[in-house]
C-alpha cells in the first residue's frame, strides 16, 4: 500500500469507520436490490423481500407501464446510447420535447437538461457567477450546490438555515458583482420547506438573483406537484433559476435548469457540464417526459402522497419520534448519536424494512437520524408496521463516531 492509499484509509477511518460499522452488523449501504417486486417492496440480496422506505420514487411512478412503453419505443428508435455531446451529435427531438415539457410544467420560457442533478447544479452555478460575484447560500444546502459555489470562485457566504433575518443582513452587505441567492426548496435531510415568500421579496429588494433546487419538491409539494411556488401560491416568476432532478418523483435520470430563454441559451453554450458531457439517452428522456405528462394528468397522485405524509407523521409523533419541521415526503427520525441511528436501522432491516441511517458528517454531530421517504403507494398497513417496528426498538445510549 502506497502513501496516498494509507492517507486515504486513515481519513476514511476517522470520518466514517466502515469496518467498525460492518463488525457491528450495522452496514447497510451499497447493498444490491435485485428486483422491485412492487412500487413499495423490493427483493434485496441475502435479505429477501423488504418494504422500501428509503427510495425517492415519491409518486410511485417507477414501475408505470406507460412510462415503460414510451421508454422502450425510444430505445428502439434511437438505440441504447446518447450518441455524443448535446452540441454536436447528441441532441434528438426527444431531448427538445422534454425541455419543452419541463418549461411548460415549471412556467418558464425554456429549460436545459443535464446528465444528473449534481451536474446541473455545479455546471449552472459555476457558469452564471464568477470570481467578481457573490453567492449567498443556505447553510444546509445540498453538497452539489456547495460544490457549484466553490467551483464558481465567487465570494461564498452562508446564512443560517432558513433564517431570513440573517439572509437580509448578508444582502445588505457590500456584495460584489452579481448576487445569487440559492437554497433547496425541500431540504434533503430535514425535509422542511424553504421560506420562499420572504426570500423572493428580499431578492427583489436587493436586486439579487434567486435560484431554488427543487430536487425533492417537484411532484411532492404544491396541489398539483409543481413545486415550491405553487405550494406558497406565488407567481410562476418568483424564482429566477429553477433547478430540478429527473431521478426522484420523475423516475428516470438527469437534471434540469428551467429559466428564461436567455439564461438557458447561455448555459447551452457556456456550462461545461452541458458542453463536455455525453447526452442523456433518449430512453431516459422519453421516460422523464412521460412522467411529467402523468403528473399533470393525475393530480390525485400528489393528493395521495400528501395524505400518506400526514398519516405517517402523525403515527411517528404519537410514538414519540422527532421528525423536526418536515411536512414533506422526507421525514427524518432523529436518533441523536451516530450509533443510535445505525442500531435503529439494523432493527428495521432485521424486520424487513429498508431504511438508511444518516450519521455525521452527512448531518451535524448529535443529529444522526433515519431518513424516511414516503411514496404514494405506501399502504396504511405498511406505515403502521413501520411505526410498530420503530417503537419496539431497544437502542442503547451510544456516542457518535
């Protein structure tokens, strides 16, 4: 083992003691799912059938027959690959139809798609602002946002989570160049919703651009699943740059930016993740476009998700669990110390419930949790069983790593 390998292993042991977790039989990451038996159950290698409470398919569209048919049609028409970068040979009519569908859904002039939500964030942020500009970011934003901010080389400031007074203070400072305020719409570990009404007003007052990452809000919040503006009853132009993913409520692959024609045209010709990354496959984009059609045509899916979220939150609260301020499909179950969360995850896996522990450094020390994800097709019986299993756990009072 060379010096670099030793340094990497030592750092991993310090931040994430994988071997220790495995020895305690509490390591459930990267385990292969062999088959989705239904929209709520999976077959896991060496485990058998489990109820899935850890996935992102919020609207239970990942086994939808209409999506599968249209994806297969695109596979037959275009083949299996993306066939090049978008600027050269990679753009097909399927890509453009999806971008038109996204802009219609989000109420913008245009949209541009990327190979993942991560790439959409780092590419757009690092292209839209630079070393003479300022970014003001919520402290709990997703890592892809943080990485995009760092890549931009702009002045990078953080405001306390969802704290509009702190945001206002930072906006009043002598910020250089273009000012971009950025936040998650629904925060991926806490499940709470960004205070968009106040933030949008502050950005207009201080002539700042506003970008919202809606990876966990599209299909999840708002009466028809259109996201955070609909949730708060705000105009469709309240957010300047709307980012989202095509791999959560939309069961495919990729990410997007929806904005003005000017912004999207700029990104198509300036953002490195678009110019130098292979195109999404037409198969994936056909699946994404079909999913958007279904979301628009079947708002009852969103209503059922909201019903399931409310039911689950009430069951967990009655059982004494802390889910923070979440009213969305992400419900954190706060455990405190890292080993508490790992032991509770083991208890769940031993009872055929697929759910993951989230310890430090993904979340702050002392805030380790199980990350529970609810979807439209979860039954009350499955949710009741989850609550019973959680309540029956006997977890020792452990320390963090």
